[in-house]
């Protein structure tokens, strides 16, 4: 690894640690909490003022809507997959499996944290502060509350995908993946099922650490190479095996 890569690795780990520790140690009415409250109540105001917005938030927090985020990521992946030859497709499958390894590692960090942090709707209702729940207002089974909202695992998966796209496909593809990550992380914050810091600090800090070690070092490349070597591609037909030596 080059000195530049080592410096970037150190910066990513320092950033992840700084975000998490500042969130953990700052007082209850510190910077992060003030930001969280501001975001939550801004969306609460919009929900109170607009029936159309209420139903929009409720719709985007229905469980089936999560599949739309997956389909958007799949569309980005398939765009490159369809243009690749058999060797490139083998590499892409291996890259996808490497991404899954990153997801598993990030999830392990999530489980180690194990913060029992209630979502903003749940927190404020328990504190006696009125909070609007879109599931109550619309009668739809929308996700708008959680007893353990930190970190935001939904946002974390989106961040991991965007980071892999940036590492292997460049800025244009990464921009599309980042747009997907932002668009599909917002609904949980709009409904009050997650605090903003569940995604920005929780998912962001884990991603900074895990992804820096995966993507700024040879780890991901080595995992991809291992899968390329170990998977019996010929069993999957010409799509993957027609240019095997």
C-alpha cells in the first residue's frame, strides 16, 4: 500500500471514531441532539400541515417499499453486468460477494454496539411530548417507531453499496448510488423511526471503519480473487464460463 492509502485509512478510522465518540460523550442537549431534534420536529411540522405529505411518508415507510431501494441498487449493478463479458461477470459476482462480507462485518459491529435507543416518536411520546405517527394518521402499517434505532442498519447497507460503487466503478456510478442511499434513508427519518444520527453517526461511523479496511487495503480485492478462483463457474453455463481457459 502507498503512503497516500495509509493516510486515507487513518483519516477514515479517525473520522469514524470521532463521530461516534462525540455522539456518545456530548451532553444530552449537545450538538448532535440539537440537530436530531431539529430534523425530527421539522418533519413533524410538515406532517401536521400536509395530508399529502403524511400519506407520502406513510407509503415510503411500508415494508414493501424497501424492495424499491433494492431494485434501484440492482439496476445500477445490472447496468454494468450486462455490458461485461464472461470474465467481467465472474468478477462482478465475486465483487458482490465481497460486498456481502462487508455487510456481515458491519452487522457484527452493529451487534457489538447494542444500543437500546428509542426512535424519536417513541422517545418523545414516552417523555409526554406529543408526536405524530403516520401509521396512526393513515391507518397503514408504516414503520414509524423503534425501540432500538441506533445504528440505522437500513442506511448502513445503502452506504456500503455506494462505497463499493465508488471504489470499483468511479464517480458517475457512485453518484447514482449515493442518490439512492440518500433518497431511501430519508423515509425512516421523516416518519420518526430513526434519528438523523442513527444514519449519519451510527451507520456512518461503522462504514468509515469497516469500509476503509475493506476498500483502501487489498482485503476486498483478495476476497474477490478468492471467490473467482473457488467458484465452479462452468456449472453456471456460458454466461460465466464461455471464455474460461
